[in-house]
């Protein structure tokens, strides 16, 4: 068999020899091409994986340098165009943002302005079907309601949150006094107050402790909270801590005296409120008489009552009466309000 193969390779069948040579060359070329293709595929996979790693690193760097920040944003809206309009059209928007924070609302200035616009639009739609009221009057009254009603709601929320804070603030000071007497530092007692007492005392003291953890001075953090709350009671507390940190002394005794003073102020305010309850009731009755009388006249004679709004002189009388009514309410409020 070997002789026959040698004979074939040397001089036998030329066609078979040519076929074997071509087959060997084709097989070798296929092997080479396969190795090259596998190498290119592996290289491409390596490049793709390396590119994914590079993109992930760029995303991490971009996230760490641009997206994450601990600084408070000074913008009044997430939209830059609305932020520019607020800064140009709204007088002193910083005061409005401070009032929103004082009320405990976690909304932006732009959201509050949207609430104003929606309230005014609803008031306009509610007054539009009234036949005696012209469209211009409905627009003006809708703008008035859109400004006044959210403002009154914001003032109510601020007053309610202040009352809650004042009611629980002496308890917070007593808790700090007990912590200081047991040997804890003032920062740890503030942390205990933020964990143990209800909101809004816990929320405000939590902001103080968070600011201190981020490296802010305790005095500066307390004064920031004092400016946000705008309460004499908390101002007394901040001044006491500031003086004690500079001059030294028994901090527990100082805070205990402050707690007694705050309780005395609260008792005096409640006493004044009780003494002024009778004049307030009289003011409510007298102030409601014009509306009660108009309702009775309208029930008995609607045509006679509606002439007040159909005649221009009636509109002037209504405007003058409203102005004098508001002035009287302001005077009575000033008479029963005392600074302690």
C-alpha cells in the first residue's frame, strides 16, 4: 500500500495528487482564517468590555462630580426659565421661601405660585356664572382670591407650627438639662431631642445636628434655625448657648432657668388669651351683623337687596364699607394682641 502511494505521488495519478495538494492548502488556509477570526472576535469582545468599563467609570465620575452635592440650591424652581421669571417678577422671593420653610412645607416657590394661579382660576370660574358680576370684576376678584387665600393659608400653617413648637420647646430644654447633668455633651443632647420629641421640635433640632455633622459650627447652625423659625423663645435659647460657650458657666442651670422663663411666658399668653376672649366674641358678633342683615333682607325682598349691586353708587358703598370693615378688624386685632 505504501508503494502504491509513493508511486501515486511520484508518477501515478496526477489528478489525485493535485486534489490532495489543493485539499491540504485549503485546510491550512481555513485553519489560518479561523484562527484570525477567533483572534479578531476575542479582540473585539475585549475592546467592547473595555469600552463598557470606561463608560461606567465616566458615569461614576460624572455622577460624583455633578449629580451629588450637599450645598443648598438657591434656585426657586427646577426650570431655569421659571426661575429667572420668579427672580424678575416676584419682589423678594427669598422671604416667600423662608415663609414656606417656616410653615414646614417642602415645596418650592414655583409650586406655591402655581397654587396661587390655580386658586385664582377656580375663583374666576366660580364667579363667572353670576349675572350681576361683570367679567372684569370676576377677573379682579379671582386675582384677589388667588393671592389672598393661599397667603392666609400659609399664615395659618406658620402660626400653627409655631404654637406646636412653643408648646414642646420647654420639654426639649428640660430633656437637654437632664442629659447635660448626666454628663452628655450638648451635641448629644440635641440629638436626643431630635429623636425623642414630636415634630416640629424634632425636625428643627435634626437639621441642627445634621449641620453640625457636616462640619458647621453649632453656633452658626443654631442661628440659621433661629432665623428660619423667627421665634423669641428660640432666640433666647440660641443667645444662652452662645454666651455660655464664650464665657463658660453651668449650662444646665442656665437652660433650666430659661425653661422656667419660657413656661412663664406661655402661662402669661394663655392668661391674656382668656381675658381677651370676651372682646373677641363681641367683635365676631358685631362683624357678622352686616352679612346677617343683608341675608335677611335678601330673603324678604331680593329685588330690593340686589339694587345695592346693580347701581354704581351701591358698588361705591360696598367698597367703602369693606375698607372701613377691614380697618376696624385690624384695630381690634391690635388691641387684643400684647407683646410679652
